[in-house]
């Protein structure tokens, strides 16, 4: 399988090269030339596989340049009960006592208590394997609004031939999220707090990625969801969750996904394109409702950092969905030139209007969307707790609120969990009172550890200077 850019000006390349590169050289996002098609017989064969077995069955279709024995080894070392707490890796639980037909896909049982671990743990092992095979080094630059950073750092800490520079918006994450990242002492981990919003951090990542000379000289890659390896790893749990709640492959199941950067739900979209019987893909946003506006009206109007709200679901405080381009590429029937024009405009602060194809968005691709506010999140956390005894984090509350609101008669909806509630104690206590939040032993006392972070103004060149201080340039 070869990969191409959404902008159409990058030569096809294999999975291993795409894994390391981040943005395509032409500024687009890499994706397969075509998605593999899964028939009913294959779904039947996959239904009872273990998580590592299912991951191998799916990933081998996309990572065709990695020897199958090596890919199996990477997967087997990644998806273990020691790392994720159970052999299920991503268990599914019913919340029917809150509302019939709703389920929660537990994605937050990894080391940093967030769904990003499922992909990042794979990415860390895959990076190390590919770099060793190629005898190369990699400089990871990333941006996080809360969970990507810690998941990446825990997956890459101490890895051979990798340096990590992770940017976060200064003062905008929860105390737990900051402690997870800034308390790491591994020599290859470098935290940078940018005086701005997440979108500013993301813009710096893209600016450095688009500087071809700098990118080549310092071997830049990324772990943000623009990295295809992350999307690939996330496709797997949509299949696993579907099998967990369906009785046969004649059943249709919907997913509701809290979304800011459109990475997680993009994986669900690809699973649906492959043939997984997904009815609807429901995008849940918070007050930063740019995606909600698009999926309900066809207009995409990213906001500036100054106009992006700081909310109680901070990992979704994003107004430029960097993965969105992969969906628009298919929506526009792979018209690379038009995609390039649209997203060049987005980079300069413009939006676009695709209301003329809005029916395709819902009818052909199955998308719907809704939004929630802080008050909605508090009410949902409280209601779920009182009905089931379960505590949910505010991002997952965004998803459950929207799923409850949009659920059709007899529709089964799986809500994708974003993180464990312990990461957002202030909001949980505001919702339900002074409860004890369960947290894994390895996170106890985390907030009391010394923290190390470099605070910088919103300037890509300042971040480039930090990289130059550490990384030996290529000749």
C-alpha cells in the first residue's frame, strides 16, 4: 500500500516513511491511495479475535512494508494487560441506567489515563523499530491541549534516537495534566509552554514542518493526529467496540466522539469507509463549536486563538481541526487542487462554505453533530453518577450529552471516553460534590513532584532555537 498527500504534490510512499514525516512536503496530510474493503466473511472472522490479533489483522493491511513478524512483535509489546490494565485493552460498558442504548468505550486505561495512550504506545514502539531499521534519528515536535503531550512523552521517554519537544498553552491545562508532563525527567523530553492557545502551538508545529530546510536538517516528525500512525492505531478500537455491542454483522451501531482536532473520529470515519457497519458518526464539541457548525450547515469558520474559549473540557479547546482535511479530501472526491486552495485559505484565517454538499456529509458519510456548555457538562456528570455510580470526565460528558440529545429510537450509540475523571478533579467536584476520585497508584503524589518547563512567547523561531540547542543537525 502506498500513501499520497491530500494536496496531490507528494510522490507516493510506503508506511514507514509516512510514519516518520508528519506533514507531507506539499503541506497536506498523508493517507492511503484507497482504503481496504472488508467483507462480511472477514468481519465474521475478526469478531472473536483478541485485541492484539485484531490490531494485527487491520494494521497489516496498511503497513505492508513492515515484515509481518516484526509488525506482530510491535503490536504484542504494545497491547498488554500490564500497560492497559486488562486483556480487553478497551472494555465497553453499558450506561443503560442513565439511558437505554448508550455505551461507553473505555479508552483511558493506559499510563496517562487518556485515550491518546492507545495510539501513542503503538507509535512509540513503531518509531523505535523504523528508526533502528533505517539507522536514523527523529526529532518529534508536538502540540497538546492536554492529553496528547503526556501520552506522547510517556510513550517516547527514553526511546533510542528520539528527542521530543512538546508545546502546550501556558496555564491552560489542568493541574494534573501539567504535572504529568512537566514532572518527567527523561533527558529526551523537552516541555515548552507557549504564551497563547493550543491553536498557536499547533501553528508553530505546522510552521516548522513546512520549513523544508529546517525539517530536513533536524529530522522533524510529529505525534499529533496529523501523523497517520496514530489514525491507524485508533481504527482498531472502532472494530473492537462494534463487536462488543453487536450480536451479528447485520447490526448497525453509531459512535459519538468528543472532538476538537477531528483525529479520533477520523479513524471512525475510515473504519466506516472500510465496511464496518457504523450507522452514524456523531461529533460532540464544547463551546468551541466550529465542527458542530460545519456538520450542521456546511460552513467551516475557524476562529483565531483570541476567539477560542477556555473551557472545562480543555482538550477540545481547538478552533482549527488539523485532521479535518482528510475528510474534506474524500468529500470533494479527491480534488487535491481544491483541497489545497481551501486549506491554504484556512491557514491565512479564512473559512469555507461547502453547504452545497451538506447532504453528502450526513447521507453518504453518516455524520451528525452537537455541542455542550459547561453547565451541560456539570449536569451530565451528575446525572450519570447518580444513575450509574460511574464518574466521567468533562470531555466524555460532552459526548454523552450530545449522544443523549441526538439518539434516535432504538439506536445503539457508543460514546468514546476521552480521559479518566481524576485528571479534572475541580470540574468533577463542582458537578457532584467532594467525592474521592480513584486514581492509579503510579499517579499518586504527581502534582507534588518538581516540574521543569520552558515558557516562550508565541514565536516559531524561539522554538526552533530550543531544538538547535539540543539536536545535532544533519550535514
